[in-house]
């Protein structure tokens, strides 16, 4: 391994060690938020691959997560398999759907591709996830309930053993994030970026557009499905509401807001999606200067819209991208000062 890969592995280990300890002192509600933050971070990470690396637009990432959630819930509640097997089935189901969704991307681009993926999200939101014809997948109106499950010999559930699920979920996220960073500089990553920059130029250089586009959609869906597969374990059940169309739109907006080209931005965006609405719900009401005030969840949606507009104007590379550029600029400035030679008369 090169020194750069070793450094990335060390950073991932440190990040895991720190983030695994943070929710320990929280109540059950904030522990659930911590698990939900990682689940949403997987959804945002899937957009880093698909949009940030390959330049393809998708507005149905929550649909992929929902398919992973329902498939994992079905395997656990019906067949009582080890939950890692349920997760694998959820990831495989999401990957297969991603490849199917990627077929229109072979001929469509930009806004037309976005509209097609939006239509797919609507079909699953209004029909597949709620219609009686698909009760074999969704478990009916009540959904699948996962009271307790085991993974790697550890007991996990949505209450007393929630931290176990969170730690495993966080470890998988760190591994996938590390693989994503390394993918960016690999041969496949260079082909992905060539497609993003110019499909015509990429095809001229010999890049198989069909293969790499379908691979990108499949991998992106699998990443979102991996996060979704843990939702029944973290929440105790699975229902259509967390994976409706608006969640996909939130994924797209927050991915752009935080920096759609950067892997760490996915973790930052996941925490923003999970914690901010809960904090508003808990502490968004009271008395200030003798007057009652109440901040509802609607303010979160308004804030995302306002922040997105401001970000596109002032920080076109996203919050994380701007921080990264500032750090690199400061390092180069310090390096320039150290490299100067002072002449003494």
C-alpha cells in the first residue's frame, strides 16, 4: 500500500473511533438519530458516486433505499435469517433495480433523465410501496417489524441494543467511503470522470459507455440500498413514509448543498438530515422574552431551500468543497512562506 492509502485508512479508523463514541451518552431518541444519520449518509454517498463522479442525475435514490429496506425486512421477518444475509439481499435487490433504472440513462441526459427517475420514484412511492399487489415485498399496510435480530453473533434491536446496530452500520459506511475515495483515483474512477466531463470524448478514448453507466447506476443503488437495509433494524419496522419522493429530493438538494463531489460531505449531510429536524421538534418551542414561539418541521424544509440558493451563489462547490479549498489554500500559503529564503545584508 502507498503512503496515501495508509493515511486514508488511518483517517477512516480515527473517524470511526470518534463517531462510534459520540452517541453513547445520548438518550434513545438521539441514538436513533445517529443511526438514521448514517442511513441517510449512505443515500448521499450514492449520489457522490452517480452525480459527483459520473455526472448522471437521479431523483429516485430514496426508492433504492426503500427497496433495500423492504427486502431486508422481508428476509428477517419471514425467513428469520442472520441480518447480514438480509442486508446482502437488500443490496442485491437495490443493485438490480439500479441497473434497470440505468437503461434509460444510456440514451437520456440532463433534465430528461431527471424526469424519468422522478417518475420511477413516483411509481414506487404511490404504487409499489403501498399497493396490495406487492404485499409479499412490503408486508402490507403495517410493513415488516424487526423486533430483534442478530449480526455477527451480536444481538441488535431498535431500543436496548441500538448502539450495536449503529456501530456496525458506521463501520460499513467507513469501509464504503474509503473504497469510494480510492475508486476516484483508480482506472474505473478515471473512466467515470471521463463520462462526466464528455461522453463523446470518453467514447472516442475507448470507454464502454453502456458498461460503465449501468455499473454506476447499479453501484449507486447498492450503496443507497445498503443504508436502507438497516432501517428496519434501527427503527424496528419499515413503512413507505421515510422513502417517499420528497426524501429523494432532499437527497439531491443536500448533496449539492454539502458538496456532491466529496465523500466526507455525505457524512455531513446525513447528520444534517437526521439531527436538525429532531432538534427543531424537541427545542423549537418555548418562551422567549415573555412571548411564546414555535418552530415547526416546515422551517427545516424552508431552511434547506434558502441555504441551497445561498450556496449555489456563494459556494458553488458546496460547504465541504469550500472548506477543502480554504484548507488547501492555507497549506499552500504556509508552504510558500516556509520556502522563501531570507537574505541578510
